[in-house]
C-alpha cells in the first residue's frame, strides 16, 4: 500500500469545493508570478506569501468567498498612528466570477516596492 502524505497546504486546497479550489490555485499562481522572491508557506493555518522575511499577503476562504489579504508592515508606512505591526487590506473574490488579476498584481507590486526602499 502506498502511503501518500498530504502536506497541510495541499489539504487546505483539497478540502475546498472545486470552484473554490481552482480559484485559490489560480490566485496562488498569480501572486507567485509577481516576483521571483515571493515565498509561499503555511502561516496561521492558511496559505501565506512573504517577501524577504516580511509578510506580504494571504489567501483565506470565508463563507464561500475567497479573501485575498494584503499585509503592509508598518515599518514601511509613512503614516503610523496605530501600535499594530501590520496593516491589512482585503479583496473579496467570488470563485465563480473573473479574477481581478491586474488589481491583485498591482497591489502586491506596490507592497514590494515599499519593501525594496
């Protein structure tokens, strides 16, 4: 008998409905295509993207909607009134609709540009 071990990220995708899973995998590819230095891992039980050890974004399924999160480290923000380490902006994606590819790529590019300077 063959023992196939499923890593936690694979399980996260496989437990989703087909349309949601396909959308999540497409989003993963879109995010990773933005920059070769984006690292993909599991963090906080969900797919997470990092850039040079800094949190960049995440994918999360909530009530049959996919949430794309954009995480801005406050050290790179010009306006820092809160005491939190990160600022999170989200974009809701319906897995049955077209993915706003350009909007997602642009948001990640803007964060990476801040992190580079």
